[in-house]
């Protein structure tokens, strides 16, 4: 006999549709949305992102709609989207928004590049030589747990009120995180790659390592010597600066530091050809994430004696108005940080196409 057909979904004894029947009646889109870890398409993900922003704007508009006296939130507490939009020309032309944005970006990049230049090679060494890691671990733990705001008075005491203080604030706020993540990235490289490297004859190469480390030292020296001239806003011309002993002391000190940091890595093939290359994708991904953290500190870096900068604009707008400029500056900070994040992500995918790097 042929099985009896069921024109209606299967039902239990109580008359309620069974789970299998419910699944068949549920639209495919909803089934996928309720499936754990079912990835949306690029277009679908973008649509969700736009919807999220529209929801924020809708709530913002709802809270600030109507005349000033009839609003849920007054204009002093939260200006309306239209008022914020109309304030952009004044912020751009009268308060030099573009100069402030470039200035803040330069400060963040300066401090973050300095942190990476110190902590990445130091982290590779610590991840390779565990006694060095044991020596540096307390410093890394302290640096990652110290309140960031506490660095403001310290950097003011140590570096004064100028640009050096702002760059060093970003450096001190991020260097421990870069060191910790770099060390863990190297430690995560499986031992079998070390064994393979030793089996293939990797060995110490001090002469070649010294040549390669000298190149890094030269780069460090040039950046330090000329970077200090820029940070201190020294009116002396570069031609005159080259004749000063201080210029060459800074160059030689940075050269020695760069050489010392990179010689242990470049001087042994197992570090140069095995550990560092295998850990590099994770290191770059970590730097991408920590850069966003560094950009979030810009307001603290510019809280004292900043002539330009997005953080300075926010503080001045909070004290003197207009309050609309605070929200514009926050959006600019987020967009700049997001843009750099996307740039580093594209670099990751270009350098390491065989890996899945970050989320888009």
C-alpha cells in the first residue's frame, strides 16, 4: 500500500505542529538568522550595519525632536542631528578641523610607531628566550594594569607641556600591550617548527645579524634625531641642527638601541626565519587592534596645552561650546580609527593571503 499523504503539517496528539513541521513552515531567511554562527553575506552584513546606524539616528532624532522647550532632552544635554550637521562648516573653517585631525593623527602614529619599534623586537626576544620573558613579565603586567589617566601627570613631569609629552603618553599607554601580545604570538608558534628548523641546520649567524641589525639601528637613529627636532618644534634649521652635538648623541643612542633590539633576532636563523615570520601575522593583527585603543586615548593626550587636536576641540567645546562640535569630533575620531584599521587589514590580507585575517 502506498503511504497515506498528509496535506497538513504533522501534528502532535495535542494538535500542535511538530518541530519538523515548524521548520518547514519557517522562511529560509529566518531559519538562517536563527542558526548559530551562520554567516551573512557581505550585502546582508552591510545592510545590518546601516540599519544599526539608522536606529541610533532615529533614537537621537526622537529624543531631540520639536522646539527647544518641548524636547525630551534639552539642546544643552543633546543637540539634534540637524543642529549638529549645521555646525560642521563653523567647525571646519573657523576652528580648523582639518589641522586638528591631522595633528591628532600624527601624535597617535608617532607614539604608536615608537611603541611598536620598541615592544615588537623585545616581545620576539621574550617569546624566544623564556628567562627574558620572566624578567619582563612584571613590567608588562604593571604597564597593562596601570590607570591610563595616571600617566598624564607623570608625562607632564617627565616631558613638559609640548608635543613630546603627547607622543610619549601614547607610547606609555600602549607599549605594554604590544609587548604582551607579541610575546604571546611568538610563544604560540608550535615547537615542531623549531625542531624542523634545527633539523634543517638553522644556526647562529652573528656577522649577518650584525649587518641587518645595523640597518635597523640606522633607521632608528635617523627617525629619533629628526623626530626630536620636529617634536620640540625647534626653530633651528636642519642644516644648523646637524652641527650640534645633541643631534648626533640622539642619533647614536637610537642607533645603539635599534641594534641591541634587533641583533638577537637577526643574529640567529631560527628567530629570523622561523619564529618571527610565523608569529608575524598575529603580531600585525594585534597591532591593528591596539592602534584603535591608542586612538581612543587621544583626548587624554591632548587634555593639557594642546593648540590643535581633536581631543582639544572636544574639551574646549565642552567648556565653551558649541556642544554640537563634541559629537562631530567623536565621529571624526571613529572614522579615522576605522580607516586606519581597514588599511592595516588590507595590508594583512596582502602580506598573508593564506590566512584569515580579522573581520571585515
